[in-house]
C-alpha cells in the first residue's frame, strides 16, 4: 500500500516538474524597441577638414525586427543639431568669409544591421557581436543664423541668389536624402535588455545643410532687402563680390553621429519563427 502511494507521488511530482519546466521555457520576441543618445557633427563648406571638436546632442527612438540571428532591420527617428562658424577654422579665407549657421535635423531612417556573430538575447554563448549598418534616410532641415541678436532663416533670404530668376538652379528643398553607413557593437546586459554602440556616417544628397555652396551674387540684387545682403556676405574684408567663390559645390554635405542605445525585447511563451531568441 505504501509502495503504491510512493509510486503515485513520484509520478505526480515528475509530471508537475516537467510541466513547470515546459512553462519555464522563455522566448523573446523578434521585435525590439529602444532609445538612443549620442553626439553629432557636420562636415561641409564651413567644416571641410572634418573637425569634430564642436559636437551637438543627438536623440532618437528606434524599432528593430530580427529577421535572423545575423540580420536585422531597424527603423529610427533621430533629432540632432548642427552649428559651425568660419571663425572656428584655422583657414585664413574662412576667417575672412566669416559665415556661420545652425540647423535642426529630423531624420527618419531604415537600416539593415548585419552581425558578425550569432546574436540572441538571453543566450550566454551568443551574448555580443560587432555589426555593420547600411540604409537610407530622409531628413528635414532648415538652416538659420543670428545677426544683431536676431534669428534669421537662411533659405528665405536667398543668400546665393536663389530667389532670383537667373539663379533658380541654386534653389534647394528643406527635405533631403542621405545614405547612412556605419559599424557598431552590441551586447545583452540581461535577457531582453540590449546595449549598442554605433558610429554612423551620413552621406547626404544636398550641399545646403549649411546654406553655402556656390558663388556670391551682386549686392545690388539685394537692394530691396539689406538684411538678406548682410546674411549673404558677412565677410570682414569685403570679399563677397559677384562671381567670387562663396562655397565649394564639388561635394555634398555630410554628418556623423556617435550613439549609445538601450533596447528591450519582451518575453513570450510562443516560440519565435527563427528560434533565435531563446532563454532557458
């Protein structure tokens, strides 16, 4: 009698333990949500030497889907600022030219993320990996500056004659396309909590992030608005003559963002399609 009860008890305990083990098997979704914080810098006509000594803050949010332990797709929304002045340069021409600008950038990007190693949150043997990033971005920008303590947007001022019929080919949009290219490293801190460090360079298809690209125009063309003339030519020695070089349109503007990201993947008891986010 006692032997029977022992068999029943052991059988029941085994059933309970195996059931609990099955329920204890935790997976993580292929979806990931995160925040980024970093610093950005612009490269262009006012910063042709890739000076990184004047960074600005960059903030963002992103969603990522893990298509495979080696491949993910990321959609991100990033806000950052740029500022540069000719007075910060060691170049004599720039110091005399004396231009300056600020710009607030809102960027929407889609990127492919390619891991070097198998990565899966929660799996100790797949805890970290370096990765490469490549994508496409759309950005909104609107360069401005300050003159006599007042803020002026530079596009409406037509600083290179954009508002004049003979220079309509110099007109530019507040929207632009960019190609983000970069590399990074990611590591899961604890199951479902991931840390990434990324270096991303953007090659844009506009030369007017800084509102500087081609030549000066005749000052008399601004006779109806002296402020626009002063915004166009802020030179210290009157170099802003018609046809003289104001910028260099041989290449487009660029910008760079260093960012640190924290992101979450949520628990699920449903096995993911790729079996890649499993924690036992």
